[in-house]
C-alpha cells in the first residue's frame, strides 16, 4: 500500500495522549494514527514532532484506552550540521490514558458527546533515535544525529473533550441530492499535567457526507503552555501553537487529513488513520481455501516483513490453520550516535493458528505462529565509521509470533482486509563473534519486536 500526502512542510502536532481529532461518526472501535513527514515527496523536515503514532480502542461501550508515541527533535540553526551545545537536541515522549464517556446523545449521524480522561505522560530516551535512523538507513535518507537532552520524568495528566456533530435536514430536498448531507462539527480539548503543562485544541468545521464518504474542512487553533524544562519541549510547543486550516477525508477504514498552518504558524502536518470496526454484514470466517499476503513493520528492530500464508479448506472452525512463509529485512541502529547498524535477513517457514468464533461480532482475531528458519546478520558503520563493515554470519533460528488482527474491510466470503498488532520473537541457535572497528562484537542474539501490519486475504 502506497500513500503520499502533499504538504509544503509536513510535521506532526496533535496533543499526545488524547484521542484522534476526527468527527465523532468517523470514530470506530479501534483506530491507529500514523503521522510522519515521510508521507510527502516534496519535503523532509525531520524536525519538532517528527513522528507521532496514536492508538485508541474502546474497551467497552463507554471506556476508551489511548496510547501515544512521539519523537521530538530540534536540529538547530545549522539544520544538517552539528550545532553548539544547547542549540539542538532530541527527546522521546510516551503517553497513556484511560477515558470515560459520561455523556453521549446520538440521533442518526448527529452526535453530542463528552470524554473525560486521565493517565501518564513520560519523557526520556525510549529508543527514538535508533527507530528513526533505522528507518532512514533503510530508505537511504540522511541520518539525524542529535544528543538527547537530560529530561527524564513522568507526570500525571487529566483531559476533557467535548464535541458536537450535526447534519441539517431538508424536508423538500430534491431526489438528486437525497444521498448528500451537509452539517457542522465543533470540537474542543483541554489537557493539564502535574508539571504545569497545558495543551488545548479548539476547532470548527463544515461537514459533507455522500453515502459512505465523509469530508470535513475548517479552522482549528492550538495552544501550548508550560513547556520550559528543556530546549526541545520549548521549541516543539512554540512550533505547534497557532491557527491552522484543516481538510479531512474518510471512506470505510481509511482517513486522510492535512492541517496547514496559517499566518506565523508553521505547524503543518498530514496523517493517515486506519479504523477497525465490527462489520455485522460479514460472516466471521472465510469458508474454503485462502491465500493471505501480510506486509509488516517491526520496531524497535526496524525491519520490513513480507509474509505469505496458505490455509486449506476449513469451514466454520473456531481455529484456522495456515502454512507460513516469512521473510524479514532489518536495519537496526545499535548506538544513539548512529555510527553502527546491524543489518539482518531472516527466512522462516512455520504454521499459524488464528482463532475466531461463530458469531458475527467476531471482528477481532487472535493468532499464534511458530516457525523455524535461517537468519544472517552483519555490522555496518555510518558517519565516521562509514568504511567499516564486519563479516556476515548466520544461524538456524526459531521464531514465535502472537497478537491480534482487526477487521478493516471486506466482502462476505470473498476477501478481507485486516490490521495487525503483535509481538515477534526470534532465537538464533548459536551466537557468533564478529570483528568491527578493531573490536569484537557478539551478534545473532535472541530479541523481540512489535509488529504492525496489513493483511489481505482472498478466498479462491
């Protein structure tokens, strides 16, 4: 799946730890937002909130869990060259909160609701440099070598969101316009931390709906106060404050949005949102033999996964078995100063068991995979060590994966599109020593990573 979102400058900037700002009717049982400047081909700023991933999921009818990861960077006056101490830096941010919906009034597509949340927000070194530069190395982009600032702390947060979505009705609307709806959406969010930080977003938008397509457009304002502990937080907060133009589009499980700063506000960014939901029109399992292609991304070992699964004829079974052929290619930075990378390649053959019930409400599918194969690794230098490279070594490897897949879209007993979130672990049967930069290093060690990905399954 390829995606390009155009923006003159593309930087992330939503309040971390609160749900994604989208019209209430677009919200689904599960959402993941990906916001990063590599979505554009026209610029690659890699500064301020350079990457943001937000996951939100309703754990019951009125309780919502939110998890957010942001990588913050300030590259200094000399954007691509080292700057004096105190002029540039890096910091990672993790936020988690649990929210309750004390009020909701819903009438068709008209929704008024209030959300109240509380949680934690942490700052520190959470492998953001290794993740960012592993991606850059894989894409042959320039590396971003910035020192981490000294801030390491965790604060309590509380937040409140109120929203109103309303579509106008027209009693004498012409038949040619019967599938069109027009309305508005108002949204306000405020967040306070125990460290004295205050975030707020206020927006007013017009809405256009045509059958299953939603479009919104309007203005939003962002406020950031109390971010004075270090130069990175201060610069990011200043950058994210101000007014913006907003244009968003949603169809089925996919939402695209661009937010363009106006006036002195340079905080323009774009994002992709995937939504999983319970589709009551579909039977839970595809009957008959199926073929699945999976594209996955691993983190913190930055790797691309390509996987094929074949499942024989199985009808109405709680467990579905598949044969698996899996290949992964990784480029993991093993130092924060991005001078050393571990390059890996892994082939695995295995068997997967995916669990699903008989009910139509079964839209969430747990899975377990066990396999064995072959893994090779070597060390490669970058920057001051660009001329260094170790020998390549290999070993037999055991692999175990587990996680869940969530329904995005499909056609009954024909095809399925799913989002995947899980863990993968690998155990080389031997570790080995290699020579790098005049020293001996051990590679082929047991490790594990998160996996996020897309699955496309066809019945044939």
